[in-house]
C-alpha cells in the first residue's frame, strides 16, 4: 500500500481493529515489555503465517515472494516515490491540524 493514498487511514484503522480483536482484547498485560513481546510475536504470525484473503490466501511474506516469481508483476506493482504525484494539504485538512 503506497503511503499518502486516500485510503491509508481506512487500512490503518482496519489493522488496528484486527490487533484489538486478535490480541489486545484477549490478553491482559502487566508491563509494557509484556505488551511489546506479545505484539512482536503477533506481528511475526501476521506477516509470516496468517493467511490473508486479499493476498490469494497467503501470508504477506509468502505472497511477496510469489509475486517476485511472476514475469508480469504489473497487477501487483506498488507505486514508487518518484512515480507518485505530490499532494499538498491545507492547514485545516486533518482534524489534528
């Protein structure tokens, strides 16, 4: 997902709801170290073993390796910084501004 795309907030909110559902609502942490450790283990699971429907039912790492084997990757191409059009926002565009 390229940064600065219109849907970036929706992707982030969706991921946060997954973290809440799969991790934080199921466990209690006594220290930040416990929480960070659990989050680190979950991120390893999420990226290396959890199957994602949007990635042809593969974990992200496996999907990425598969895409790199394709002769034509244009369907899965991610825009690079040099290819993106810069967008500027006014000072009141974001709620926190």
